[in-house]
């Protein structure tokens, strides 16, 4: 029965999300539009607006929040452990090992994940997915940086302290705790900005993909993609049960864990001299194949 739903899910839930990604890719290729300006607008203005609005208008309780954050932290940690063990078994170099670990741990939870989840499951599930997005970003900017440099420097913590979505989440928590709300015109302005967040994120993803340069290391790229799209989501299923996630948190958590590798991993690869093209290959291939694997996961989560 699940397989019968795949074409409909692909057509109705994924094609609308893939269209702005394709538009961004074409703009990057044909018009040579750089991703940085739009990415900065999204990072500093649109993303925080979406985070604030989603969390203040959600029905997430304190107990559910604690369980979901536990799940959102445990999945990347276990994914990193699996990447580490696999790299040891294959005798990979240190930089290759780090590339495999980073692409296993960190997913495209924002631009791609939020767009797919909103389309497939609606606003309640989107609010939980926003929490996964924030958690994944904080881990990427702290633990991810520490893994990349393999030292105890404080770069990651400084990155977290300038993460606008982190402060938007704190403000949303304050609003919910105190019952205070901004005046209606301000709330309406935030709402207007939040509506542009997901389309802009998808366009940025397409622009970023257009500028990726690949390397002919297809065994390692294929292995990283298999780990990211299939193995880790399967591991996340018992984790969701262990943390007691129920719908819609279970839908958000499991679907975010099945997303392709994060574009942000490329920034670290370039910054710290790892194999940037291996990471680029895993990002590109996992993104290319993800519509097919995500269609299966969406169908299964709807049963």
C-alpha cells in the first residue's frame, strides 16, 4: 500500500519544494548569481522570524520540548559515532574521516527540511521541525567546529552566540512563559517576514548547489550518502520510541533525520582544509537522491 502512495507524494509534496531549488540552481548556473547576499538575509532576518512565529504559535508543552530536544541531540551524536566507526573500519585518513562524520551528523534541516515538512505535514509538525533545525545548527556551530579543528578552541561557542535563530527561540520561550506579546503591527510584520523564509531558503540551497565542485571519489561519496539517507533514519526510529515522541513530533524528528547532508558542512571543509570535494559530493548526491527516499519516509509516516 505504501508504494502506491509514492507517485502522489512525490508529485504533491516534493515537486513544489524542488521547484525553487531548481530555480536557484538555474540562476546560479546561467546568471552566475552568488548565494551569499540572499543567504545572509535569510540567516539574519527571515529564519529568526520563522523560528519566533512557529514557536510562539505552537502547542508544544514543556515535557514534549524536553523529549524532542533529547531526540534532536542524540541522533547527530549517534550518527557521528557510526561515521567514526565506519571510517576506522575502512582505514580512512583523518580528513576523510572528519568529512564522513560531519555529513553523517548534520542535515539540511532548514532550507530543505522545513520546506518538505511544511508541505507534507503542516504547521504543527513544522513547529517541531524548527526545534530540530535550531538544535542541529547549534551543534554544527559548536561540536561540528570542534570536530573539524580537533582542538578545544572557542570558535564554535562564539558562532553559537551570533546565531540569530537561537535568540529568536529564546525570545519565543520568554513570550510563552510570560504571556506577553508584541503589539499587533509588529506581530504582523514578523508574520510577513516568516512567510518568505522557506522560499528564500530553498532558493539559497539551489544557488549553493550550483557552485559545488565535485571530486571523483564515488565510493566514499556513495557510502556517505547511504549512511545519511538510509542508515541514520533507520537508527532514529528506535530513538524516537525511546524518547517517547508522538505525532507530530515523531513525524518532524524522523523526517528531519532523513534529510540530505548540510550545505554548511562545506564551509567547515573549506575553512579547515578537509576534503571539501568529498563533502560536496555527499551533499550533492544525497540531495539529488533525497526526493526518492523522502517519498518513502513520508508514505511510511502517514500509515
